[in-house]
């Protein structure tokens, strides 16, 4: 079955009210925010990625979901495979560094053996606290769409990690994303909707609009690109289309009423309106939507949430 | 590295106070109890086990940890692989049945693709509420050791699941364990220490004694065996030694002050005293300890926690 069918079946199970219909970055339980993500070797990371970077990414992608709910991390549970001595040691050293960098602690977990030759599968469940936990579904007509940081680095970053292009900055963007925890806490108090950009700016914006029962316009020319990205891909329309569909950015995408300035550095990239669907413009010109808005999880290769 | 080395390194990381030094069945966060367990195909279940039974077992082993902390389930997060159509459908049907049987709900999760041919890896994180959450480490000198239900069925149950012996009852004990949720809630109010028997009665009793800073005596002749077990293995000393080292029982092992009767059906199987280490007796005769007290997770085959 496709992931969409699988998810539809899960949604028909008895759901906790805090599950938010399995459509948000995270679940809520009182003031607690709960999220979990699994990384699979050869799907979400490369066998050649340094083990310490895999530990970093495992924590980062989960803490990014907490950031998107304005949450302060409380602790993480980790489900880890015993694998090969050198890899395990480097992984655990990277884990120590990442816990320190993100200011969080281990609260539980499980360690398992895998059959010989099986790809590593690693799960993190992160728990945070947020007084408000903005939903993906809270945007209102007239709200503007904003994004933190820059978009698109992880796409060519995967090529850099594979050695196909030479850019340590892009490679690190792919291997060591930085969850926007401080920004998320500040934004959590004021936004009407928020999500992290894990699958691609376009698809995550489309999901926010659909969840909010609105239409959204994205202004391609406004999408912020990094110097490292432009050095490799340029900044023309094709480069911008590639950036907004690449995924693995872990920036925060959020909605604010028109006229309200965000309390953190961010770029205005679009707006919500009554209606449905997505419109893509480039300097005022309406563009056809690309065939693929981002990662939909049905494929198995490359960068997936 | 061995699992013991791996765990020692994890314990040296920044730990949340609710982590209980990663030595208990579950972590605590206020009144919440958190636990997570991963099942790996060909390690914790057989590729030939029905998918619906795998769903049942995934929930059951986690809810058993909640039972051991006297907790009422609040919800589960599930990290699931997309695999093959028929398997996925049967798994999801089994999941619906298990959620209903255990009276709990889905609160979140993640769905991933695995590389072709990779063994399935499934994770459940269960959250419950318990006003008290008795620790594994709370036994006191003079306390008596008790266990619910019967011990040892899952050992020959694995052989039954492999078709090596014919016993549907034992096979089901292996495939569809029943977490002792109601018993755990009643016991949680009165016990001094509690754990579930996941790796074997002897090793789990030894861990409870070590965590409590005490010695423990286990009375082999008192260990309760099922009719199905005795029909296949008998009830002599060898059969009893096999039962107490087999694991995957998911019964509750607990300590109560001498003279206090448990509020649920249970069997008195031993006692704690000042000192350290384990003594095994059979009708008053002291026995040498078996070389292996249960599953220590370093092996990869068969029944492991």
C-alpha cells in the first residue's frame, strides 16, 4: 500500500485527541509536546555519513518538530541498534555532542541487535513543553507566510555528501541540520500556524494551507537562498524551483497576520487567502506548479522526512 | 561493543532525572510514565509470525512495562515500516484489535520506507499515568518476592511458532502475550518494587535485587508453571530451570513486605535479604546458579526483550 493509504488506515484507528489527526509535526498531552522520527540507513542517511553526524541528525530532525511547536526540549528516548564497534563509539560521541549542543537529556530508550547486514534503523522520540503549541492548521485568510533562514541547501548537500560536488557548507547542511529551537520559542507565542520545512517548502506550505482550509500563494523570487547554494546552483527560476522542492531544510515556516513583524529573523515568502490550492508566482508572473512539490515518503531514496 | 558497554556509555550522557539511570522498565515525567521497545524481524519475531500477532506483541511488550509501573495507558506512538501490501493490511487490522483490547489510542508516530529485503523494524513508545510508579529498586530486606500468572510458556512457545512442537497455547503465549495492566494498577499502590518478566524470572529477580542493594532467594519449586508447559516440558528440576531462564513471560514480578497479601492472584516465589547476589533453592536444597540467568540482549536470536 502507498504511504497515503497506510496513513489513512492509521487515522481510522482510535486516536488520542492530542494526536491532532496525525497531521501535525507533533502531538500534545497537556503542556507536553511529543514527536518521533525514524532514520533508516540508505534512505534517510548514507552508509558513508559519519556516525557522529547521524546522531546529530537523529536528534536535530526531532527537535525541529519541537521547535515548530514552540517547545522547550524536556528529554529524548532513543531506540538504537548495536552495530559495529567503531561506528557505535563514533555515534555515541556524536550523541553526547548533540545533546550538549541542543541542551537536552536522555530520558529512556531501547537497544537492539539487528540481523547481520541489515541497514541501521534509529528512532528518536522527543518530548518538550510548550504553553501554546501552535498547530499547522491555524492560518487565517490574509495571514502572511514567513520562513526562517535559507531554503534548499540540503538538496545539493546530499550530492556533496556523495562526493559529487565539493561544498563542505552544503554537505553539513544535509548532515548536521540546526533545529530552530530559540526561534521556535519566540514564534510560538505569536504565530497563527507553524511547521518545520522537512519535505520541501512548497509541499509544507501546501499542507499548512490545506490543514487551515485556505489557499496559499508562494512568491518564488522571495525565497531566501544561501550563498553556498547560489554558488553551486545559481539563483534563476530553475534553481529556485529546485530549492523549494528539495526538503530537509528544518527551517520554520509560519503564518502571521498582515502587518505583524516576526520577532526573529525571517523572510516573507507568501500569503494565505480564502479558497484552496497553491499558487506559485515569480516576480508577479504566475507559474505552473512543479509536478512534485516535495517529498511524499513513497519513494525510498535520497532525502526523506 | 557489547550491550553492557553501550549502555554504560549511554548512562554517562546527560540523563533526565526521570530516566531512573536507564535501569527501570520505564521513565517518569511527573505523573506520566514513558517506555519504548523495538521489535526486529528475525530477532524478536519470526518472519512467519502472522502480521496481526506482530502488532499485538509490539503493543503488549510496551504496555507490560506500563503495567509494571502501575500505569493506566494514555496513548502510543508507533514507528512503522511500509512493507508489503498483505502484510501491512494484516498488521493494521491486528493493531486495531490490540488497541481495542488494551483500551488505548494512537497519539503519534512515523512511517518509513526500508531498503528492499531489509528486516522489518517496529518501535512503540507507550505513555501512561501512574500516581506512584514503583521502581525496580525499592525492595527492602525481608520483603517477599511474588509473580503473577505462570512462567516459561514463551520458551517452548517459540519452538511451537517454528512448528517444532504442536501446542497452540504455548505458541500464542509467545506471539500474543497479555500485559498485566489491571493487576499492575492494583499492585502499584502497595508493592515496594515491581518489574515485568521480559528476560527471564531469574535475571529479572537478580536485577531487582541488585537495584535494591539486596540479596534474593528464588524458590524453584514454587515457580508457577502452566498446564500447557508441563504437558510439553514436565515439571522436574530441568523443566523449572528452563522456565525461569526463558524470558518473554510479561508477568509482573514484585516485592511486598512479609505478611502482606497481594491484592491480585500471584505466587510467592522468594524473598529479599540484606547482602547481595542470588540464591536458588529447590525444596530447601541450594542449587548452583545456571550459567545463563536469562536474556542479556547480546545474542541476536530467538526471544529477546
